[in-house]
């Protein structure tokens, strides 16, 4: 698949409606956002104006959850839709899910996966640096920046020709230090503030997802630019590990940060379900 945007970016992945799954998410994400808003309004949880804003937020979270699911489990298409549905449920149940958190995880995973096929371009490095600075200034947790910095560094480890990644990684890391100073450093005591049921659920989901990482088969899915070049198993596994690291890091921010990162956990749960029932269609 070729697109003019690939001349400038190796991270942007346009959603082409000619593909059935892409068309489905273009329809389902807005409908899901509207459904969440209608539910919250009809149950008198919030007023009309607030519900409209939640609908927009839910739509973006649904789309990002689907996109992250496609990165984490590229060979099982319905995993992404399960993760999207679970992410919408999290918003519908009133958890203050964060667009920034899942967006940071998505970009980190995509950097490592190299799903488009080409190395990062200068535009990508500039945008990731600016995005990390924006994360820090908007109060995103420290680990979002550190995750992107780790992804940039890991990509250089996989491909030693990408030394420019390290310049961006330094900028992103500094942004993470600022975020840590602004929002507070991680503290193990914050984990104890989370209810036991949530901790058990996170432990089970995290353990099963770790099993998915180790048992990931060589991907059959090819990169966007070259139909004869399958994605790298090592890169996909590393991307999965980064997503899990982000989920675990959220625990050290206490209940609020865990709930803000529930869409990421939802996508990991979708991957687990997709691997358990790979032949089921959605």
C-alpha cells in the first residue's frame, strides 16, 4: 500500500476505507462514541454538553485502541476490535481514560514495530520530540515520555544506521524528567492504594499478555510499503513488551493513573482473547 504521506513519515498510517477493517473502524468508532454519550446522558450521569465532549473523547480512544491492537497483534484482525470495545466500556463506566496515555503507547510501539516499513524520517523525529514536550506540558505521566525515548533507542539497537534517533531520544527523555518533576516520581506505595480486585485483574492480564509475547509466531502480515516483507517477530515482541511496560508503570501512579490507562489494558486483553480464539470473526 502506497500513500503520499509515506514520503514524509514512517509513523503515519492513513486509514483507507477500501479495506473492510478500516471502513469498519471508521463507522464503529464514531458510533461507539455516540453510544457512550447517549448512555451517560440518558442515565443522568452528565448533561448534554459534557456528554458531547465525552462522545468525541470516546471516539478518539476507540480509534487509538483499534490502532494499537493492530500493532500488537497484526495477524489477528479481530483482536483490535475487541480491544476497542473494551476501551469504550471503560469510558462508558465513567473511568477517566486518557487519550494522551494510549497515544504515547501507540507511537512507541509503532516506532519499534516499523509497521510502515521504512526507518523513521526527520519529520517523525521532530514530531516525536514535540509530542513528548507536549505530553510533559499537558501533565501526562512521566512514563509516557520514557516509553517513547526507549522506543527510539531500541529502534537504533535494531538498526544501527538510525543514529539520529538518539538525539530525539535525549529530548524526549528530558521531557520525561520534566513530567516526573511536575507530576511526581513513581512510588511503590501508590500501588497499595489500588483495590485488590484491580491488582488481581492487572496481574492476570499482565501475566497472560507476557505469555502472548513469548509465544508470538513469526508474523505473516507485511509492512505497508512492501507486500513481500513480513514484519519482524523480534520487533513485534518488543513492541508488545513496551505496551506491557506502560501498563505496569501506570500502577505506580495509583488508581487515577491506572484508570487513565485502562484503554491500554483493554487492548492487551483484546490480544489475549484474539490469540485464544484466532479463528473467530468479528
